[in-house]
C-alpha cells in the first residue's frame, strides 16, 4: 500500500483546470439541489440514469485516462480530485490490483451539514453510480461502503466472482 | 463524486441533459426551482430582507470565493455589478466545454425570479465572453440604466473588448 501522503497530488491528473487551486464550497449547494430537482422530476431511477450518463459522458476524459494509465491513473486522479476539493480529508492507497480511496471527511457532506442544508437521502449513491459507469468504460469496477460524511471506495480490475454492489451498504443521508 | 472544482463543467452539461428530456421549459424550471429556490437560498436570505446591502454581502462573498474579477457599486437607488472575468463562463471557455447552447442564460434564470420575489428589477447585458453588467433597482422605481461610465470607472462597457462578443440585453420593466 502507498499512502497518499507519500504520493503528492498532481493536478495535471484532472481533465479540466481552473485558475484557483480549489473549488468554491458553496457549489455543493448546487450539486445537492440538482440531485433533488432531478429526483423530484424523474424519480430515483431518473437520478441514477443522470449519474450514469455523467459517468459515461461528462467523465469521458477521466476514464479515457484510466484506460491509458490503468490503476495508477485511477489513484493519481483521486489524489488530484480531492486536493482540489475544499475541506476534504482523504487518503488514496494503491495495492495489487486495486486502489482504495478512504474518505475520512467528505467535503460535500461537511459543507452541506455546516450550512444546515437538507441532503438528498441517496446523495452518497452518486459515488457508486457515477464512478461505476466511468470505471466500466476503462475495464474497472468499484464498490462503495459507508457514506454520510465518510466512506471507502475500492476500484479494482474485476476477475470475476465479485459480489455486486449492495446499495444498502451506502449510508443514506 | 461531483466536485466543486469543475462544478461549472457538470452544471453546464446538466443543462443540456435536462433540455434533451424536457426542452427549454425544463431547463428554465431547473434554474428557478433547483437553483434559485433550493441551491441559492442563502442569496435570498440576504437579499430579501436587506436589499442592496444583502446584494453586496452575497456577491462579495460568492464572487471572491469563485475567483471572479469584478467590481460592485451601491448607489442610493441601485446596486451595480461589472464582471470583467466571469469565473464560471471563463472556466468553460478555457476548458473548451460547450454542451448547452447558451450557458450565460442561467444567471438570469435564477437571479430574475429571486429579484422579482424580493421586489427588484434588473437591467443586464452579457457578451458571452465572460463579461457582463447588472443594475438592480426596486420594482416600480423609475429610471433608466446608467450610461457607460456614469456610475463607476470599472464599467465593463468601457472595455475595448466589450463589443467583441455577442451582446444580449435584458431590460427592467418600467
């Protein structure tokens, strides 16, 4: 295992670049509100379809890089991603055939809670559905456990026989 | 997870996702119900009770946090913003992200219903190049928007590159 502290974030691993080093935390309000709007209009299946479309379409530059670089590319992406998210406490470990993202403090849940926002109950399922849709394009899979502020995300190259994601293992908010 | 760092990228992508499922009316509904009434309730909580002072507090916080280049001026009967480098549209331009046909419409999409409910009207122009200006006045108060340079030396309309874009105008009901 290589703790993220031994592998500093390289922002060039991100597909898009801004002039500031981190995003504006109030944008988490927009993300949560967007999920609620789509869930209200299309139901949970519609929200899941939105997440999967994001994973395959918007995240194409991400999974294209994962295709090219393999699991080290997955690890470097998540290091860079969370380095650019304000208030996150995350470690990324690379092991044989897997990358584990340990989210000690989710920046989105933290900011939404600090500001008293009602969080969409299935908010944390985004991390399974978006990531799975993207990872599948690159030949990987993901499992998520926990949520509502901290979670564990395991990216791996499937060799068959892995149990499917149990969505009950993703905590509701 | 969706990040705040590239928020403007997936936000703009979402406009087109919605348009393909419900046309422009669904996009407009999203800006009103999802963004104004839900996401931006912190803006409403400042502007509705405090008026121009609330506008100053809201935009001073949010535009600094987003990394905008802008100026704002509060007059006796108006509040004005000049945006010389929109962090949101600028992010899209720099990263070559275009899914929806007119990203800039989202600002009027959520700010207009907020201001109507709070008792204000809007004069506004944007040039689709990350530059725009806004003047807010109380509903029913007469008065045309200021002439270029009349209220602030930071008036974006004085910039040589202002007319380089496709300028779209919105006028307050008088």
